[in-house]
């Protein structure tokens, strides 16, 4: 036997010994005390007695938690075996919501809940998939023209922008560099991210999301690959036909989405006038558009201040990162409709970075005419008493 064979045998032997040492416990003694000393056993029942503390811990009321548990319970239930008892659906949901709400790492939760890190990762992946499956109907595009008109009524009432059927924007979500991803997730702001493209209504609810585009892409390029854009171009969204805004103006105004300067101008997508030397009329249009567009910014603010997982880079593989983002968005709508929101949460966006990169698509003649018609309406037919003060 030569030297190389001897060295190889020693290497294989040491590897086997190392593996045996690593697996000296089937369940680590620290984790074995979960049913007595784990955080779920020690605080869950007490938190339910104090609704404000419960809400602060998992970012939803006891009633909302129980409703969500009822929806997900059967899919999260596993069978007990003679070797060990399964983890209850209640504990799975509780630890997952805490993970999303606190921004704690899995290592931190591993120690406090006394769950193995691999087990914890599996639980979070499973619960996020089940929540999305059960609640995705809470986050869907309107099906009929009447549903779109209800959204438009909300924007006209709250933002003074008629015929607006949604505010759209995209945000970078920070990632720890994904394995074998090259530079695809490396954005122009010099960090790794995936993009959340979303549209919302005037009640701060998401009506559409697209998750997972590469960080290097621009808003306009990402938007053109979304299902929303494809349906908009193919005219299959059931958007209402253009109508008059007022009895005094016979012009037919189309129903439009509102975006920032990153989006291309089209008949159904309005963006601000570009440039610095704008007339007073164009500045007024930009101001009125920004009043409607701020709803998507506020929606992102509520999302990130409630689900603080976004306050740090996501240190998970990309598929789980996408699942986490989708889950938080659908939970946002679920909790928003039941427990409301805090106004302070609308003021700041923590963790998200804007994706804006200037798009110089000026749009066709019909699109520019539509924008000019809105400008004329805001200046001459429906001016706000304070709008002139905001453009100077």
C-alpha cells in the first residue's frame, strides 16, 4: 500500500468519525425540553390574555390569528408517531408569524422556541406556502368593470384623481448574495436584491403583486413582463370604457394606472411630466398625480413596518425569499381588512429601496393627449384650493 492510498484511508476514517460525533444525539438535549421550556409553551397562553401584547408580538389580533389558524390548520396538521409528537399547527403558525413580524434570524428563534434550525426552516417554508394558498384570493385583480370603478371612486374621493384604478411601483428587497446567481440580482445601487412590483387601491390594499424579478432590471422592463401589463395590452382586464369626468366636459377620459417616471407613458398608464423647467399647469398635474401615487408608497410603508423581516437582508435561498414576500403581502391585506393600520406606519418605508430608473418613453399621441386632458381638467375644471401653493 503506497502513501497516497494510506492517506486516502485515513481521510475516509476521520470523516466517518466526524459524522458519528456530529450525530451523537438524535434530538439535542436543549431541544428535547421544548415542551416544557420552549417559548410557545411559556408565553402563548399568557399573550392571548392580553390582546395588545399579542398583537404586538405577531402583528395581528387574537381574532385574526384564530381565523387564519382555522383556514390553515388541516394543511399544517401532521400525524404523531411512536417516536415523537408532531408540532401543532398552532405552534407552527405562531413561530412563523413571529419570524416575519420581528425580523429575528432563524438561529435566534431556534434558541427561544427550542426548535432545530432545519426543522424551523421547514416549518416557515411550509406555513408560508399554506398561507399563500389559502389567502391569495385576498390579493387579486378586480374581475369586473364595476370592481374597477369602485377603486376609481376611492382614488377620486381620497386623492382627488378621477378614473385612477391603481397606483403602481416597484421596490428592491435586499438579499444576502444568492448562491450561483452571478450578477443577476446585483442592482444599480450596488447590493443584491429581488424586486417586488405591486399595485394598490386607495384603501392601502394590494390588488396585484409580482415577486422575484432580478435586481438589475428596471421598473419599466419588469412591469412589461408582468401578467398585469400583458392583460392591459391585450385588453383583457375588463377595465371600464372611457367616460366623461364631468357633465361640462364632453371629453372621454380612459381609466388609468398611476406610476412614477420609471414607467412608460401610455393611454392607460399616467406618469409625471419630465424635466425641470415645467409650466405651472404641468407642475399642477405632477402634484395631483403624486397625491394618488403616494398610496402605493404608504402601502409599502405599512407592509415593512408591520412585517419587520424586511428591515434586514433576507438570508434565505431565493425561492423561500419569494415565498416570504408573497406571504407578507397577502397577510398585509388580511390584517389590514380586519385590524386596520397605524397612520405612523405610512410615513416611512424601512428596508425597501426604490427601483426608479428614468424611462424616457414619451408615449404616443393618444397617451400625451390623455395626460394633457387631465392637466386641463385639474387646472380649469376641478382645481384644489391649495394646489397652487404646492407648486411654488
